[in-house]
């Protein structure tokens, strides 16, 4: 199987994975169209033109396309050499929302910095930076992992610091997405089970405490467990989202013809845009979009596991996991399967920060498909066959 991956990899080494590229362009195009349809009524209610949010998203796509091209073209060995600097910059950016006059508070959350011409959410840039850092440091420490789990303490501390800064911005969902993505990369890199046991013992009580000590998070949990609880408050958006999804049926009401999106789903242009899309395109449209995301992740993982270099493997799988996790969490929230989290849907939800983060992830995934490993120190230790399955030596 691995030989087949490598043969295919060589065949696309110069032109890149066209299937992956096509999925990115399709998702970007569908995302803008879905945003226009979902947000037109809301934009009019604000006194804006009907295409306000879609046009603004299209404008954000210009720098995002440039970021995608840079990430797709950059030499990964050169990028790796600057990883420590990029990680420190990303951590520094997480401090900016706390600076008076620069940070912007919305609904009790301080997640944004005001750049005058736009607002930026630093935590969105932290997520791909986190994967870059872990891919670099875990490949560097690979030989010593099975000797002692202690070698993983420094990267764990740095990752925890970043997640705590995001959590301090009252952004629990992004902190959790970052933490779960980090755990996935630790796992893929072959970290010993003793590390995960220690991690579980330390993190589980803290996560529970962060929920139980927050009235806002407790209310969201209650709204999830008991949908009839506070139907005009915490449950209102979820109930409206579920009604919109159900009304779409198999084929939907037709593009632009959704009605429940107009008042039942507040801020439909953001975290709940998938509900509006499903109302208009039905189960078929919803599955088609999820299939596109799945295809994109599958192509990226195929490329990543064909690598003989651990850094590139961890990078590709980490970025694919991040994108997939964001998509699945958003879809699950919209369908009422998990408590509301405030997670954007990549390519679809309005916002330039999420779009830039997605462009970085997709650009680096595509980069891996454009050229084979060039590092003379590339390691061939069975990365492809041991990324997700472990032998007894790991225990």
C-alpha cells in the first residue's frame, strides 16, 4: 500500500495534488455562495446591501489566496528553520487582545484586536502555528520519546500556555480545538501511553472545573441536555437550527428560498450558516459539503503518510485533523448533537481570521503534495504504518 502511495506521490510531485486543489476551490466558491444566501436578509435588517457579508468575505479571500499561495510554495525546510520564531510570534499575538485600546470585547469575550481596517482573531492563527511547532519539535525528539516521557514536558508546557491564553480570552471552544489537535499530533508522533495517562489525570479535572465554575458554560450544557430549558435564551439558536435542518428534508427548499434562516437563527452568517445551507439544499447538499471536506482531508492524509520524513507526515496529518475537527464540531453543534461552542465552519462562516487560518492549513497540505521529501536526514521508520496503530513497545 505504501509503495502505491509513493508512486502516486511521485506522479504529482511537480503539479501537486489536483484533487486537493479542486476541493479547496470548490469549498471556497460554495462557501461564498452559501454566505450570500444565508446572510442577505440579515444584512438588509442591518441597513446593509443584501450581499454585504458575501462581498466582504470575497474581499477577505484576496489576502487569503495570497497566503495560500505562499504556504503552498514555500520551502518546508526553510519554514521549519523559522518555526521557533513563528511560534513565539503566535504566542505574542495571543497577548494582544488584553492590551487596552487594542483588544476588542464582544459579548463578554476578548478575542479580537482592532486593526482599524479589520479585526483579527489571533487564536485562529495560533491553531496552524501549533501544528507547525509540534510537527517540528516531536520529530526532533522522536528518538528519545520511548526513553522517557519527560522529553515531552517542554512542548506540552508551551502548548498549554497557548491554550490557557486562548481560554483567558473566554474562547473555550478554540482552546479545546487547539488542545485536542495537539493531543492528536502527540499521538501520531508516537508519544508513549504513559504521557497520555498523565495528561488525562491532569487535564480532565481542569476541564471539568472550567465548565462547572462558569455560569455561561453550565447554561449551555443545560440547554443541550434539556432543549426545552430556557427556549427563548440559550436554547433558542439550537432549536431554530434544528427546525431549519428538518425543514430542508432530502432536497431542500431551493437555493435562496430558505425562510427559517431569517429570524429563527440569530447571527446565521457565522457559526450556524450550515443550518441555512441545509435548509435550502437538504440532506443531499449537507452530505455533499461534508464529503468535500472529507475528500480534502483524505487526499492530504494520503500524501502525508507516504512521507519518509516525520516532520512532513506530522504536519500534513495535523493540518488535516485540525480542518476536519473544526468541520465536524460545527456540524455537530448545528445539528444539536453537542453543546453550542461558537466554532466557525471553514470556508463558510463570515470572518477573515478563520479564512486566513484555513488558507494556511490548506496551503501547507497542498505544499506537501508538490514535492517529495528533500531532507537528507529523512527518517524511514515505518511512519506510514505506525501513525495510527501502535506496537507494544509504546506502552
